[in-house]
């Protein structure tokens, strides 16, 4: 898997990597995606609008 950071989109590089059998993720941040999936966005400074006592 190849992660391209936020703001980086390169269709040619993605096509080359995909042709080589790799999965390509563009314009995403692994840290933000992890926090989004596991409900920890507020720990990264994002206002999710969810009130919780868990940190």
C-alpha cells in the first residue's frame, strides 16, 4: 500500500503502482484516517461535535 499525503494526487504514479499490484491511497493522512475510524479525532485537535468523557 502506498499512502500519498494530504494534497498529493498523482494519477500517473498511482497507475504505475496499481499496475505493479500495489494499492494506492491519495490525498489522505494515515493518522487522521486511523483517528476517524477509531473515534479519536478530537485527540488530534478536530472538533467532532461528539461529547464524551473518554480521552
